[in-house]
C-alpha cells in the first residue's frame, strides 16, 4: 500500500538584493509557499507579496521584484521516505 501525499505549492520568482553583501548585484531567487500558507496569510489580511517580502527581509534580503507564481504539486512517498530514514 502506497502512502503518497500531494502538496500544492506556488513558486514565486523573486529578484532580491542582499543587504549583508558589499556587492550590489540583484539576485534571482525562488520563494516557495504552500497553498495552506497563502490561505493562512489571507485570513490574517496579508497578500502573497507581503508574505514574501517579510520572509526575504528576515533572511537579510530586500525585495526588488516579485514575479508571477508557477503552480506546482509536490508528491511525497511516505513509505520510501520512512525506509530511507530508518536506513540512515
């Protein structure tokens, strides 16, 4: 019997500037949020852009641009993951 979980996520392409670095080059990063995280943010009155900005600022980045998200579904096989963990 397979135990598979599917997690719908949104991957946002983000252009950021590293405030900790002396090099002033923009960096291309991806911020991935689950659909549940985005729904929780909406309940709190936050937009996806505000959530991404807060996440990046906590890590020392300044957001320059947030792109359109890609919709992705992650598939996790719990049986394989559990066996892998037991072998380690």
